[in-house]
């Protein structure tokens, strides 16, 4: 029922994990993809993967912690594709550690990628979408850490909580321009970021026992939700947060 033909989606951090999985799902429904990420080798591999699936894709080397690189990447994306219909702020980092040893520098580094970059990406996309006059979709990838305690990872959880507030405000402000803003909240997911946790048997046993689906998510579990949030026919759906966590947050 979903048709993203002719749509261009930007996915930050789209060269692996959840970002690439969302890109594959969007591409399978006809969308073209602009991958924004830092690692040139992973960017090339992601583009090759998508093109093998018949997706029109391009990667742009971007460190989203820097405003000028986002500005340049947006201009380059428009030059390549002509328009942006979907902006997915997915890039995220975590610098875990006890709060009494966490430096202000590390705190700010996490917020620069997880929150400030989302603001900058959404700002650029909103300006373009307003000028173009055809609406669009903004999607912020949060985390269940936004709503439950994340000991020794407070910078990450605080930034993901703030992202929810940013998206809700945008949903109200931009509705008159037919721009929808929604969040995606993944639960425990098998990614490079969570690899250290997945080697901790006691932690895995505890989180799986608390998850009614009795497993962790794979990145592919987030793909269908991204397609849903990107679909232009859902004109009345905005300001929402789609939780994909196997029931973890309600159990």
C-alpha cells in the first residue's frame, strides 16, 4: 500500500545499522536515497548495496556535528537529486561512563550529533520544503533510553529525550506547510553501538526476559516503520512517536 516513487530521502548515519536498513526499506518502495555519513568506505559499500537492489542512491561524506558540512551536503544533494522529500535524522553516538567522570566535552559531543545535528538537518529540510510548497516528512530516530533510565549513559538518553521535544514542536509549527514530523523509537537493537552490551550474557538475559517478543530487534525491524512515516499519503499523521521495541517499554 506504500508508494514512495519519485521521493528522495536523506538518511544521516545511513551507511550501516538502522540507517541502512531504513534506506533499503525505503528504496524497496521506490524512494531514492541520499546517504549522509562520515566513513567513505562504508558509504561506498552502502551505495553499492542499494544500487544492487535497484535503488537510485548516492552517498555524501558528512560529519553532522558540523553545521557547514550539513549545509554543503544539502546543497550537493539538491544538485544531484533536485529535491528532498524525507529527512531522517538517524545519526547518533554514545559515550558511556559514570556521571561523576563524564566530561563536559563528551557531554556536548553527544548532543552535537544526537540533537544539534537533527536540528540543523530539519532546519535545512524545512526551509527547502516550505519554499518548494509540496510538503514532506521529518523523522527523528530516538531511543527507548529517552523514556527509561540509562545509567552511565545519561548524555545519550537526555539527547534522545530532547529529540522527542524538538519533533513535537516541529509537527505543530510546520503542519500548515504540509510537513509532518514524527519520531521513531527503537528498542534494544543489534547494531555496532550495542555490540559491547551483547557480549554481556547477564545483561542480554535480563533485557530479553523483559521484552515480550523475547529477542532484540534487528535493524531490519525498523524499516517498515520508516516507510510508514515517510509515506506522503499519511497527511494527517504528525507529532507521533512510533515505538518498535518488542513491548519492552510497556512490560
